[in-house]
């Protein structure tokens, strides 16, 4: 069983390397700060378009992990092109958010920390035989994670709303429901412009923070309302059987990590 960690002062990001001593040796961590001007324009990224070919039934379950909500599924999503040569398959998506409107995203672009960040996690089926093997590989092409940042607007995001309506059913850690097919379409969680993105090599942003991630951070943002952010903050990090504490996941983003000489690329001029 993994040791307890969360986003509090006692068990939060500043303590993770004491809870998990292996973390001290990791030098290529995520998230990071990105400046568009300093990212290198890389025309090769546009030679083969980054194709995200998905079918509608890949979102199969919705679960409270105790750290976020997570939509998981298998199969039928194949990504090729852009920064990668191998084939990747959809595994899960989840979100990170903050306690107020001035925080929430993990990556910070051009000094803007947005209110939330969606992570669509895919794994390398060419080189690995299971998602777990890909995640713990510490090879930067084990996972390909697509990140979408959010702007806060007065109107609900209808795509997100379909999921948010279901969150009361997974209020507690460990609770999981099956999604009816077509309730959630992965395609609706991607921005319209999928050609403009930043990319760099880094890590998972949660323990064990394996350095197995090729990040693709879309330039276009999606919208979320204040009401919807508040619904996310009502998810609990405790089990239903846990009578003593009933804490909510008020925030679940990791602070910025040092770049340590990594190159950051962009696909657009
Ligand atoms: C996370 O837990 O936040 C996470 C994953 C996999 C890839 C990236 C990431 O579970 O941030
Ligand atoms: Zn994440």
C-alpha cells in the first residue's frame, strides 16, 4: 500500500520527498513554468500532424481517487505524429484545481496560472505491454499526457457539466460508477485547435512522480464556470467509512518544479 500523501501542509508537495525518499533524486519533474518566447519553435512538430483518433465509447468509468476525479477507459484511441513516433492509447483523464480563482493549474504559461488543468493520459503501446509498465519506466516516452488549461467564465461548460452532475455519486474516495456509453466523449475535452501546443519531457505530477511523461500542453484553453469549480471542490479525499474527517479536495495542484536545463518546444510560430 502506498504511503499517504495529499496537498496539505503536513502531507503535501513540500513533504513528498520525505514520504517518498526516491523523489529526491528526480531532476526532470513537472509541472514547470513556460514562456512562449523562450520555447523553441520546432517545425518538425508540424511535419506529421499530432493525430488524436478517438471513438466515443472510450470513457467507461468515473472514480474518486481521493486526489481528483478520474475518467478511465480502454482502447480505440490512437495517437501518432507530432513529437512522437510510437502509438499511444487512452488510459484516463483527470483534473487539477485550486482553492480560489487565482490558482489551480499546474503548468504556468507566460506568468498566468489558470484556474484548472485537465490531463488526458495515454500510454505507449508500441514499447510497453501494460500502462503500469509504461508509467514506471522513467523513460520520457512511456506516457504522453495532453494538458488543457481553463479560463473561468460566467457560463457553465456543457461538456464538463455532464461529468459534474455525476460527482455527487462519487463524493467519497474509492467510489466508482460506470458511464453510459456516449455520456462523455473524449473529443469534447480537446480544444478545437490541436495544432498549437508546447511540448517537453517531464514527470507525473503526483507520487511517485516518475519521469516517464512527454507533455503536450495545448495553447487553446477551455472554459469552466465558478459554480463548476465549486462542485469540484466538494469532492472528498476520504472514504465513506471514514467517520472522523470529511475533508474536501479544495486544491490538488503541485507547485512549479525546476527546469534544470530542459528544452521546451512549441509547434507554432
Ligand atoms: C496525475 O496523477 O496527476 C498524473 C497521472 C499520470 C500522468 C500525469 C499526471 O496519473 O499528472
Ligand atoms: Zn495530472
